[in-house]
C-alpha cells in the first residue's frame, strides 16, 4: 500500500539557519509528490510538486525539494528560514487520484 | 492560480442538528472534489471522493449516511454533517482537481465545525 512517512514530528530552527524536512514514500510506480504548508487554522498551500524530469524542484517562498528514487525520498529544503515559515508541513503522494498525506512536521522558528 | 473557497469558515451548532459545508472552485472546473477531516495536530484524513453527477465514493470507516456529499455542478460540492454530535467536531477541508490539469489538487481554507 502507498504510504508517506515524515520521521520528524517537530523541528526547531533559528531564524536564518538552513532547513531540511524529511519525507519518505512507498509507492509502486513513479509517484507524483507534493509538499504543502499549513498555518494554524488555515487550509493547505502548495509549496512545490514533482511529476517527472529534473529531480530538483523549485517552489514558492524559497523552498526546494529533491526527488531521490533510490532512497524513496523527497526532502524539502530552504537555505535560510524566516520566522514566518513556522507552520505545519505535509509531504504527500498521489495514488490512484487520491492524495495520501504524511503525518506532518511542525516547524518552530527561534528569533 | 486556482482558488477553492469554503463556506462557512467556522460554524458552531447544537448536537442533533445538521450542518452544510460548501466547497467551490472559483476559477476552474472540477470534475472531482475531495473531502478531508483533520483532527488537532494530526494529518488530513480523506473522507470521500466526490465526482460531478455521480455518487460519492467513501473511504472505509466513513459513514455515508452521516456525511452526505453532493457534487451538483463542476464548481460546487457540499458536505452535510447530519445529526451532528460533539465527536464530529473537527476541521473539514475540501480540495478540487482542475479538469484541465488533473495532476494537482487545490485546497480550500477549511471549515472549523464545533458541535456543542
């Protein structure tokens, strides 16, 4: 069965520091992969997506993610975190038209 | 970009009443919409897939008679929580798949339901 794992439940980083959020997936075919961000009490905003082609994907707000088939990973990165990046981050994979979400990683940013 | 709206954004109701939540795709046509439920500090759980003009497909464990879904047009799907109880209190989020770009779902801002 298709699944998504995010090993880190909560991460705290200092403002200006680099960030990497981990995501691993289990999927039989070539996956469609997504990263979404959710601020408290809000809906989800799409940060970036990977369907095919270049394995390094650029997204909004300075985020990027790299698809590594050999590791079944799709980690999200940002070189310099801003206080406004504090939120919940969800990795997701599309499976037979359904979006399967990971459990999420909560990001806190220290001033 | 594609925009999905939900109405209301927040609703409080008494136990035993029914609540309707609307999900609209504002600038694109959506043959398929999805309804999710999210408990505090948890991930999104898919409840059902709503296809325009046909019956919704419910995920295992979701009561179709309790969560009525209607997808009457290419831009509107509704979720009705019937005879709501406090355990139905949750954050409900819809998403819509752009018929012209079937690979991406766009999410609404969510509806916070509180049942007293």
